[in-house]
C-alpha cells in the first residue's frame, strides 16, 4: 500500500471515528504520514497538526489507562503485604 492509500485510510479513520479504536501500530504509522506530509501541503498544516495532537492524545490516554491498571495491582500487592506484616507481628507478640 502506498502513502496515498495510507493517507486516504487515515482520513477515513478520522471521518468515521474509527481512529479511536485503531491499533498502536496504525497510530504510529499515521503519525509518520502526518509528519512526512507536513511540508508537502501548506494549506492543510492546521488539520495535520490537529490530527497529530489527536493521535498523541489517544496514545497518552491508552498509556495512562495501562499505568492506572498496573498501579491498581501494585496497590493491592502492597496492601496484602502490609496486612500480612501486621498479622505476623501480632502472632510473634
């Protein structure tokens, strides 16, 4: 698939809203297309910037969700260890 077809695919993804469910690989590919076409079309630079910001926002939101999930698990592990420590210290006393 050439860059023109990929750019059309990205445009369709933005217009249909499917950009929000696009895979991480597709988002990276779309960013590459935007950066490579930034100077090629001065009239569309505003739209290119907004699309780039949208893709970066989607990636950041996914990263925050992933980190939040990891932090939740870590919090539960710390709570379990703290409770186990208290129980063991009460048994020793």
